[in-house]
């Protein structure tokens, strides 16, 4: 399994709607957080080793209505 984190910037006034849309559409998503800083949300996703991360983010995450921008972080090792 691969773990990735995706930070998401939403259209103004759409954070809760985007969060709900992600919960409804991404069964691989483990957690979703509202965060401070340059992005509004951060999601943790578990993907099979065979899954193409770029295609997944492009086709499954970025297509959720209200998302303006994403920043993907790949995790190499979980220590706990």
C-alpha cells in the first residue's frame, strides 16, 4: 500500500461542500482535515501499489466540484 497526502485549496465558501464531496466519492480516503495555511483541507489516502498516483489525483480528487488547487505529498515510511 502507498500512503499519500493531498493538500487542497477550495473556492471561497466551499470548504465544507468540498469535504463532504470527498467523503462521498473517495473510498480510499482514510482521513480528512481542515487545516490552516495556504491550503484549506488535507486528505490521507491509501492506494494499492499498482495504482497510478498522478492519474488518481487528476481523475478522482481534482474533479470534485469546488477544488481550485492541489499539492500531493508521497509518504515513504510510516514510523508509527
